[in-house]
């Protein structure tokens, strides 16, 4: 049906015909969409008054194409050791960007020819050169686990300047990305706004200028091939030196139990996070009525 529809467009748009007259079956195969052989949906009472909702894609053979970008075989969650026990938000995902790029390159070559694919690769090679960064190298090395660790802090919080100054809870955040550190290190060494120092096996690049938010002093860190960005060196080191963290908390273990300890991705948010979100209304009584309703 889709192929017939596109052929009709190509008939009325001759200049687009070379790009629209494609074997959609071949394109879907390259994209990896034909790996999905069945789909399941369920919504089952879990005994607590809530429902367990699941979507199931059956891919009996190894995923490829865009689906390969989600990673390979499910493995134990590798970055949980970075999360302190009082973490409010935790996300971990396996990302295989080289697989995604390879798929896009194949699609471009099939639709526009090898010359189009070559031009796309050249554009990526040139992107970021002024900052001593190869965008293509970042794409080709971004493979592994990425994680986000966040804690909402108690205390006065942060006040965002402006006509209706916005008050929000302070937060500590760590973002960790595997694979890309060697590609970005040279660029970091040339940036004048960072001070470099070594902390054991971790290379730190700390923001020089003070910021108007208490506790916010951004830092970028390199450990092997992993790049980490944190709201402060203090929080970074807290995460790197965790003992008895989130993975060992009874509440987290109870939440994870129905799903198992392996996977390509995990998202965990505590009720405390939503309590803090609700506090935004009380923290900002000065906002116009429309903004209050939005909150």
C-alpha cells in the first residue's frame, strides 16, 4: 500500500521520482523493522490497585538496523554502582550509535546513491573541526551504556533570574556516556574555561567561573573511554565512591523484581521526585495565574 502511495506521488512529482520509487520491502529490511515477527500488549492488575502495562515485540533472530541501536543481548545493569541510595531519578540505556549510523548510511546510499552517502560522511567529518572535534568519530565510538543519576536537594534551592524570578529545588546530576571520551579529550584540553586536574584514575575538567546557583560548579570527567558530566566535582566523586547505593535499597529492589536484573535499558523515578515537582506551585506564589495553572 505504501509503495503504491509513493508511486502515485512520484508520478505527479517527476523530480522526486528517483527517491520515491523504492522497494519498500528492502528499505524496511535494512531498517530492521522486519525483525519484528509479532507484537503483544497486556494490562494486568498487579494486586496493589495499579496495573502492570507491557508491550512485547518478538524478534526471534538477532536485531539489526535501527533496532540494533538499542544494544545486543540483555546484560546486568552496569552503571547502578554510580547511584547513591538517595537517588531520585535513574536512567540507564545501552546505545549502539555506530549501528544506527551504518543503517542510515545504507538507506541514503540505496535512495540517493553511493555519492550521497559519501557526502553525508564528509559532512560529519567536517562538523566540529573548528573545536577539534570529529562528529563522525563521536558517532562511530558512541557504543555502550549511558546513565543519568539525579538527586533533588533539600534547602533553599535555586532562583532563576527574570521578571517573574522562578524558584526551583536544587539538584545534583551526573551523566555518564561510554565510548566517546577519547574523541572529545583534545577539545577539552583547548577550552580556556576549564581547569584540568587528576583525581586518581579520573581526569577532571572543572568550570572556572562561579555560577549564581549554590552547589552548581560543572565538571567534565574522563575515566578510560567513559565521559562524565556532573553538576559539581563533589557530587561526581560521591557517585564514583558509592557504597550501599540505590541498587541495594529495599525500595529499588522491590520495584525492579518483576522485571529482572538484566536489560538494555532501565528507568527509575521515586515518589519523592513528584513531591518535589508539586512543591513548585508553593515555591512560586508570585507567578501569574496562567503560569500557576500550568504548573
